[in-house]
C-alpha cells in the first residue's frame, strides 16, 4: 500500500515482506490526520518483488549452520537500490535487535531530515554483507525481540511524525515530555479532583506557576532516579558539568549558563 503526496515535507519508504501492514495504525489519529494533510508521505516497497526465482525466494539457510533462515543479500540490495533514488535523502535504517538503542534525540534527528528509508528484517535477519556494503544504520527499539521489523518501523515513524511542524497543535507540549532534557516526564492529573479517595496534589490547584514548575521538576527527577538509573546518571553528570561551568564563569565575571532549565536551584516539595 502506498500513501503519499509528492510535496510532503517528510517522506519515508519502508522495505518489507508485508506491505499490507502499512499504514496500519499510522492511518489513524495524529499521524493519520497529518498523512491526509500531506505533512508526511509513506511508501512501501515489497522486497519479494526483487526475488530472482519464480517462487519469489528471499531467504536461505545460514552458512555455518544453525536454526532459521537469513534474508539474501542480493535480494535485499536490489530492494534498497530501488528505494534510494536521488529524490529521497535521509538515513537508511535497518531495524534489528543488534542495533544501537533508539532515543528521543535520535528520533528528533531523523525527523529534522528530509525523510528515511527503513528496512524491516525478518527470520534471523539480513546477510551482514549488505549491511556493511550499504552502510545501514542499525537501530533497535529495546532489549526485546519482535517477529519482524514492521511493528518497530511503525513505532519509529510515529515517533518522528509527531515532531514534524504542524502535526501537534501546541508545540510547547513537546517540551515537557519524557527524555526531553534527559528526564522522564512528571505525573499528570485531570478531573475529577477526587477519585476513589485519591486527590490531585494541592500544588497543581494552587495557581502558583513557579511552585508547580518546581514540583514537576522534583517529580521528574524522582521518577528518573527510581526507574531509569542510566538516564539519571547521565543527567546528574551533565548537571555537575554545568555547575562547574557556572562556577568558572562566576569567577571570571561572566554570566552563568542555562544548561538545566535556566539553572534553577530546586527544592523538593
């Protein structure tokens, strides 16, 4: 299936054995409305179209033995060649558990470009020779294994699309999300004020925006410290480096930096 407009600002081509899986959920909600408006474009390339026999074979047994099958380099390379025409720049992404972890920073990087070509692996993966020959950017969604790269591609595309200009109504809503600034997002509350004996924190009802900001910062730091010690360690290191830079600037008579959200001195509330 193909859903595209030639003047779309961001274009993605997906190489897959199952083109019927697209656009799938990407045709709905935020991404679907943006697709209908031409803010991004989606094309699929059926890898089986590049098989060289009447059975449309795309895989073969692995050299060295072992379970499963491996996607053939000649077939995959031909599919890549068809998808990497001069009219589409951007990265050539191969979704695989062996890849570097996908982060919000990398999503933002992908979204800022003209688009992407995404290769969805199946079976035991793709022959390493085509990975090396094409310089594929190997990306992993996390430390788990899916039956194929298609669900991962949908997740990656959705993450990119919501960052495109004009997709989200209020751009400032993207500034307080998890991973922006290196922290998980603070908890959210809405009506009713009391539910099953649980109340909305009073600070959120106070109307004191400064106090609310301090509370949210403290809760974001608390959640990150408890749930993602890896993120917390990186955040703490950046904060320490900013403190050192500010101290140095103060000694030299220059204004301190603003590396941590205007460098607030926070307190727990």
